[in-house]
C-alpha cells in the first residue's frame, strides 16, 4: 500500500512537473517569437537610419548644384574661386535676376594668360552648376601683356 501511495505521488508529481515544463516551453516560444519580431524591427530601423543618412548626403550634394534667389553668393564665390585655381583674375561685372533675363544672368570679366582663361572656361563648363554661355568674348589686352575674357552666363539650375 505504501508503494502504491508512493507511486501515485510520483505520477502526480511527474504530471504536475511535465505540465509546468510544457507551460514554460509555450511561454519561451512566445517570448522567442516576440524577441525575433523586436530584433527584426531594430534591424529595419537601423537600415532605415542608414538609408536616410545616405539620402541626406545625396540631397546635400544635389542642393549644391542649385542656387536659390535668397543665396546666390556661393555661386558667385565658386565662380571666382575657379578663376583663382587656374591663375586668372576674375571680377563679377553684373548680376541680373530679372524675369526678362530668364533667370539669373551673370557677367564675369577675367584677365590672365590665354591658358589660364581657357582653363577657367573649361572649369565653368564642368562646374556643379548647369550654366548656359550666352556670350564669350576673348581677346588680347590693349597693352599686349595678357588676355581678357568676358563671360555672360545664365544659371539654369536657379530656383527663383
């Protein structure tokens, strides 16, 4: 009788422990699934942050190709910097932002050697801004010691 009672207690204990194990297993599976979802969400957020930072860098680079009416100084500074890079001296003669000019029109006067003016012209053509050359006048200085050029440019990537 004692052995039957002991056997019954062991079977009940085994049944109770196996029920707890099954319950813990189900709970662990639910927690594992939730952890996987959260981990996937964190990876997606990280990927999205990387994508946004790349897009912001590309946007900033794209913005450098456009000039806004409220801030044309960087464009004018870039123009003069390009002349300095090739050893030419440049001066902004006029800036026209009227509707009749069809956008921002700039006249640049540059002096230097023929080579420096030619390189300046090439740098203007390959600048980050999209430019239309309305006129290009190139000639020798009256003293004969150098060359001068007048460039009339229209900035096509201008946001009025």
